[in-house]
C-alpha cells in the first residue's frame, strides 16, 4: 500500500512538474475531454471518465471551477477537502510544494483517491480529485489522458457553472487534434486515436501559405523528471502570423480559419528585426518572445523515403531528484524505403526497485497500424491498411535525417529493440 501511495504521489507530481514548462496558454478555452472520454458539467465542476474501462476498473476525475485567491493555498485546500466524505479523505496527509497542495489516500478495496489544489496560470485557485480503482498502477494506461486534463486545469480551461449538460461525444476532438506526442495521446493506445474526417474535403495539392518551420531551443522535463532541451517547432506563415499548433494540418484553404480558431492562444505575429525574431502572442498575458538564435527545419521531397525506427519518448517521475519513480511513454514509426510504415507505442513505469510493465500492446481496434507513407514538403501522408488516411506536419532537422518531426512530436532514429 505504501508503495502504491508513493507511486501515485510521484505519478501526479510528474504531471504537475511537466506542466510547469507548458508554453502555450490555454486560458479562456472550453474544456474538451480526451479522445474516448466523456464529460459532465454542473454544480461548479466537471466529471470526466474514460469509456474503455476494464472489468473492475474505475477512473474518475473531478475538476472544480476556479476561484479568486482568498488566503493561502493550504487553507483553500483544507476548505475544499471538507466537501469530500470523511471516509474518502481519512488519512489525507497534505504535501505542499510551490503553487500546489496534494495528498493521496490509498485503500485496498476502494482504490487510490487523489486530492489536489493548485494555482492556475492566471493566478486563480483550483481544486481537482482523481479516483483510480483498483489502484494507480492498474489505471496507468490512462496516465497521458489524465495529464491532458491536468494541463487544461492548470491553464484554467473551462467553467462548469450550475447547469447539467449531456456527456460529450467521444469524437469531440477536432479533426487531427490528437497529437502524436506522449503528452497528449491516450496511453491506452499505442498510436494516436483516430480523429473524425475533416469537415471540408481534403485537397492534397493545397500548399499552406507558410514561410518555413523554425526551431527554437526551449526547456522541458522528460523521463524520471530530468530536465531536457528541446527544439520547439513554430510554423511561420507568409501573412506574418505564427503558431505552435502542429497537431492540426488544414485540409484546404477553406480550413485555414478552423486551424486558427482551434487553439487561438497558440497563435501570434512574428517580425524579423536587426537579426532577431520577435513574436507577439495573441494571449495578452503572455510576454513577447525574442529570439537571438534559431534553426530552420528542412522539408521532405516528394520522392524521398525514410528508413529506420523512429521513436518519440516522454514521461515523468522523480528519479532525477533522488526519488524512486520513473514513468515513460512512447510512440514510434518504422519506415521502410519501399514506402511502407508501421506505427506503434507503449508506456511503462519503474517504482521502488521493482519494474512494472504496463501492457499497451493492444488498443481497442488493433495492436499496430500498417500502411504506406509519402512526403511533400512539410506534409506527410499516411494511407493505412484499414482504409484510414491522414496528413500530418513533417520536417527534418537541419543536420541530417536522424531527427524528424511528425505532427506535434519529435522522433529520433534509434536501433530497434524487439
């Protein structure tokens, strides 16, 4: 039980640590559940649950509306905690860190219950709870979907109000919105969940009016909580606008506005002046970005082929800070020179000296996806054997073919370990 409690605490701590480096503000957006999840709103809270639960499994996330700060965060936490039943909160030993207070209550029969109060990016106080049955390890496959919800919560996304609304459909994710990074994909699937077809017809010859994809050095956290350096892609358009939303590829000229409206806070305007790039973001709370150094990503050629096993790796934990919990999640593509591709992925954890593999080799439809791929500039098209087709953003790093970008993820060429 103690091991489970430690893992759950570090598990959510890893999520919050990762959120500290989320660069795109989410303020003012509506709350959209992860793919395959439902959401109910009312009485000042959202209740989110996954739809693909196994027998004996239960996962529930309650996200309460934010409130203006009054007193310190610890007092806010205790006031919110009193609204839970005495049995649920019995044994809660709050752990306070900068901008958050949390505790985990573990029980062999009722699972792990997590209570969390935190300060949002715009300075509000917010409270959320999570219930994981049979325990946090058993619900590990939902890790990345919960991370997505927590990210929205810290960004102060959505307000439930007092009116009850119907559960959101499972296909509520905008077309191609499910990014391939472990940060946003559902860990229960080895590859991104399928998105509904775009509302407009796909025009394969449509060239997005862009100047280039620029890469800027930024910082984040990875497996074990280790600080990492990443080169974040930014799409510079010819009209002077810029976006970090590479999770969506516009299907046609008529679809450009849909792309802009999808995540407006990830957009801004760019300007080159005296050897510097200055970006003014749409979010008024976000300071302008000034770049002194950057790289320009390379596009793919129509006849170009990739060959090898490429993997995008992410996760969290606290081993980098002397702890005993490591969490990892990954997505991968195996490209062949004959134009075929196989995609997959998975997740796993390490805790207290005992390694635990989380089985995500299968998904609700199939274990892996096979198909064909082709590149054209900064677009890569996939035609899968099941008939599904999708187009994603694509780029190559300036110094070779060992690092590529597909959609919103960065993939590194690796030696495959079967």
